[in-house]
């Protein structure tokens, strides 16, 4: 059934040739009947590959551009109803070494998306965030936290314009580019799996769940919310033993800027957080944005000391569940190699 937030809409995805963009395109084109889906990204080769992957679907359009270029965004957003902002520089070590580049893309690029969306009268914008933005300890997380605040404040900044902005925050994505699963699968051949710290835990979400959360956010948003999904945690040692049973684990230490455990709702945000059946909603600081917030008005306030962290999560992936996820990723990687 086509989703009312997407049916007959013109949708644009920044950074749309990435893992999320491809899965989002697949889901929306197959199930949600958009009028047009525009992929905005910098790499013409990836766009060409994606066009071939989707057999040149007439609803799928491609726009070469960079979120650093506000004029290009203004042109791309003309006639667009919905924007999903997924473009970002994400590699933590690279971000530490190239901080200004990260700031230009993740912060100033986000500001450009906001300005272009307001000036082009886009209806809704959902920005993808990360667990790294909660109590950040590295530049990538700090830049994403800054971007989150820009998108939330944009609801006030937009004034009389109709454009509304919300944020979706989630953790590690199974099988995405840079995921630990492909790395562990490769290292399995050598018989040694490098482990940063045996105590390490992570939230785990599939690409399908990430896309569904964004679509759900488009339906539920009033503007200014941060949507956080309820997802299971896993231990890095369980993942390593599932992928490579019998292989030796080599503890290499936590990399600079890396956390032992992930946090998606810090305790400092508990006073503004409500719980619904499948996700948490961190409400905006601006009271004027609460007045029409009927979609999450029935949410249950969390305790004042609440913290949604991967090590204190109440839901954990079992070895069997991890095994099924690993097999799925392994199959997908084989298909990619055969193409």
C-alpha cells in the first residue's frame, strides 16, 4: 500500500547512491508510488550503476551535485516535496585528519540543505543522524550533533514557510558500506579476527529497518523531533564468533574517537524524551513546536535518569539471529562480486 506521505510526491535523497539511498529507492519505487525520486550525489559513475540496477525506471532521476554548493541545491530542490538528507562524510579516522572537510560537508552542507528547502518551499525534510551525535567524543559525532541542532532549529528559522524538519537517529547498519561484517568476513580467511575491546557492544539495525524508520518519521513528524528506533544490541565478541567460529581473536584496542558502548538517547535528553511502542521521540526545546504534536502526545515520559545505551539495552541479538544476518550480508556481497 502506497504511503500517503510519499504517494505522488517528488522526493529527493542527498547522498542517494549510498547504502541507505539504494535501499530507500528500492522500497519507495516498489511500494510507495512516488511521482519522481531524485538521487542527488557527487559521483556520476555510482549514479550510472544505480540507473542500471533499477533498469532506468522512468520515475528515477539523477542530479550531480554537492551539498556544499547551495546554488546547485536550489536548482535540484525546485518542485521537490520531500527531502531525505543522507549525504555526509562518515569515516571517523578520516574526519579526525580532515576536520575542515567534515565541517564543510556535514555542518555547512546541512545549512545549505535547510536554506534551499525553505526557499524552494519543500514540504518535509528528514535528516539522517547517528548514535555518534549523542555525547560525541569525535569530530564526526560533534559535526552531526551540530547538524541535528541546525535541522531542529530550522523549524523556527523557516518562519511562515511550510517547510518542516525532523531527524532520525540510529546506530550501526548491518551490511552497509563500512560495516564490520564485510571486514570480519574478509579477515576470517586469515584465521585471526581483530577485536578492539572484548567488552564492546553496539546497536544493530538493518537497512530495511532504517528505511522504514525514515518513512515512519515522515508520517509522524510535526517538526523538531529526533526519532530513535528501539533496536537490539549485540556484543562484538558474539559477532566475531558467529562469523568466524574457531578463529583467534586479537585485541587491538579502541581506535581514537571510538566508544566502548553506543548511546542514542543521553540521560541529559531524558526530560524531553517520550517512549512509544517501537521508538523514542526526543522532543524539541522550543515550546511552540509542541502545540500541534498530536502524533507523539500519547508517548510515555521516560524516567529522569533514562539513558538508551547499547550495554544497558533490554533486547539483545541471539547467536542464531546474528548468524542469519551474517548469511544475508554474505549472500549480498557474493551477488555484488558476480556483477
